């Protein structure tokens, strides 16, 4: 503390808050450099995080004919001469021979045909719509089944079989279109999916329709499971709820797969009539006293 004249002199001098001017340009430069340094460290941290591996492609585009044709391709087999299978099939069906179909890996193959119709006695035909593209040996099995077994069974419904609605045929894909799964028999032309039969009177008979006669579908299922090594329908998986899959896949020890549940319409439960309770007797009204107390 100050006393006397020195204190009076100090108290008489006003206090001044001095402002030191800052170099705003330099300060902004320092802030910008600090932000860049922070961003750079963040980028460096982000770059150190490993990214997930890319999914492998469904198939690699071939770079040569040999790679595209596959390891089983033999140029000596390429010919415009009809095969023995074409000759047999041509007697019971209307076909159009196709060129060798080439796809990735084992997809595709030779001796492919388009099956347009199956021939019946008297010049009648069973049209296939759309006409499936199949390997000749499988097309022969399908045509024989339609001719020998499906058509006679359809007649029991009251009209002749005139057309078959197909759902899928040759398609270069994996089983059930699952990435990484084994090649489907569709990719080899050895499978077909059927949706419905069309009768001569115009009726459409859905093969998985629960309202179609059950004995007809039971009989058709039994014949298909004897003719083909794979029969898939409702009950096999969610991919075959609306159509029937047929193929001739060879398995160990002759194992066959027959998974087609012939279903019936769901039962509609009718609630039993519950008798209503006896109504209560009416309650008599209480007597009214009209006398007034004065």
C-alpha cells in the first residue's frame, strides 16, 4: 500500500486498459494449418482401416474361345448332322435343333433343342408355351412323359391335354439363383419347370393349385417321381411353391429326390352355434304412492 503524497499521485492518474493489436492474418494462417494437420491425421487413421473384400463375380468373362467353350469342348463334335437323339425325338415331337450353347464353366452344352410340341395320335399336339430349350436326352424324357403318362391322366379330368405352360428352362445360373451355389441343372439344359396344363375345353389346371382334384395331382406326382430323378414342388423350398421342377440329375447309389406335397384347401372351421341365454323375466315396476304428505 502507498501512503501520503505518492498515494495521492497514483490515485489521481487514470487507469488505461492497453489493447495490443494482433496480426489477424498470421492468426488465421495458424488456425488453418492446425485444421489441416487435424484433418490429415484423421485421413491417415481412416486409411488404416481395412475395407471389406469385394464379392467375387458370379462368373468371369472369358478371354478366349477355349475358355468360353469349356474343358469338355471337342471341335470334332461340331456338325450339322442330326444326332441319334434328334432322330428319336423327332418322331414324337416338334423340335428345332439349336447350336452349341456356350456359357461360363460347365454351363451350356451341345445337342440342344427347342421343344415346341409333343405329337399325339391323330395329328393332335401338346404345345409347350414358351417352348423350352433343353438338352436332347432330357427333352426326349419330358416328351415321352407328357405323351405316355400326363396326357392320359389329364383326360380323366374330362378334356384332352392341349398345352403345357412352362416356367423355366435353360438358364445359365446357380441353384435357386444363390450366389456361390452349385450350377443348376437348368444351366446344362437338363431341367424344366412346369406351371400348368391347359385342356381342350380351355380350362387351366395348375399343378400346385389346391383346388384341382387331389387324386389327379397324386397320380401325376407318382408318375413324375418314377420318370425323373428330381421332382420339386410345394414343400421342398420357397422357390418351388408355384411350379414343379423336373430334372435327371444322377446321384450316388441311384438316389432320387421326390419332394412335392400335394396339398388340399385349408379347412374352414365353423364355430358351433352357442345357444343364447334365456332372457330374464321382466321386473315388475314398483308401486307409485300418489299421496303427498302435507
